[in-house]
C-alpha cells in the first residue's frame, strides 16, 4: 500500500503549504534514493500521491525505500548514460511513463587541486555530481516529451552559488549544475518541461557524516534531510523554471536572485549616416 505518512512529520520550512495535487498519480524517478535526501523525497512524493521509482547504486537500500513507499527499485549508476536510460525505461515499463525526475545522487569530491590531486576521485565526483545530472536529464527528456511535458529538479548546493575554497572540485561541479538549470529552464519551456535546481546547505546525510560534529562545533546548523526533500517536492510541483532554490537553516527556501549579473550584450547600433554624407 502506498501514499501513507510513514514517519513523524518534520516542521515545514515554509510559511504556507504547497499545492501538491498535481503530483497525484504521476510517476517520479528519484536518483540517490536509498538514503538521506533521496529517501526523504521518495517518501514525500509517495505521500503526495506519486508512484516512485527509487534508483541507487545501493540496490538493497533502494528496495527498502521502495517497500516503504509502495514503489519500485532499480540499481542505477548515474555516472553511466546507459544506466540512466535503463532506469527511465524501467519506469516506463513498470509505471507506464515518466513525469517527474529528482536527480539527486551526489558525492563529496575527496580531492583538491595541487599536490593532493587524485584523478580517480576527481573523475568519480564529476561523474556522479555533474554527469549524473546531465545523463539523467538526457535519459528523462524523451519519456517526458512522450507524456506532453514534465518536471525535473537537480540537486546542486549552496556551493553552487558561492566559492568554497576547501572543496574546489565539488564547488565546480555544483556551479555547473546551477548553470545547467538556469540554461535548460527557458530552453525546455516550449516543450512544457520545467527544469530547476535546489541548493541546500549542510544537511544531515551520509555525505556530511565524517565532519558533521566539526560543523556543529564551528556553529553551523545542520538541515534535516526532510526539509531539503520538502523543497524539492514543492519545486517539482510548482510552476517556475530555470530557478535555483537556496535552502538554509532559519530561512524560508526561495529562488536565488542573481542580481546585477552581467550577461552577453549585443553591440549598440551604429549611428545613422545622413544621405549624401560619408561616415569617416
């Protein structure tokens, strides 16, 4: 049985409730769904009435979440394009199509630039954090076009909005996800596919486990995974596109406003030359 509340609710980060009725009976794919934010999002989507496909490298974990939400599980390596395509095909075969995708799988980089540079760690981080979003998008779009549209949300990070000197590789791939969302949002709008990103701060997930206590000692508040998931589900159900939602403790999540960012400009038109005169 699906679509039942399965855990004690976490206080909402929003002042007003979201209208999630548009998610009912939709098919949702969640990558990195076996734990943390992905698990919380799978539960929230199912509680909103969606049929959920949980995709993760950890098949046992994905199956446990799928059993909890009455959904489906598939082993997926998001760094591999064919694996992403297989996850989408699985959703189409089991559920009849695909309407929603939460491209959430992510890892820390485990390397920096300089003497400690580790090529394998770099390739892994870029493969999961950036390729996983690009490949997931590429795989999902044909299925959404076949349904007349859809909604995609990718997990970026506050590190996609600011510089993080201690994590330059992670920061680079999260900035890339932000740029992808801002670009694909307007590009896909004519096809009725909305594309957005969420940018959470430090959250209570496996990614922060090794340094969570140091963060707390330094005075950082840690986000509940359910708060991040609530934002992702709200954005999936919303009407915006090309937005990047910041998520910070103590503030209501909202689209980040890229104020006063210079963009490309066309050259000003040349001054008209009166008839009979030659411009020097």
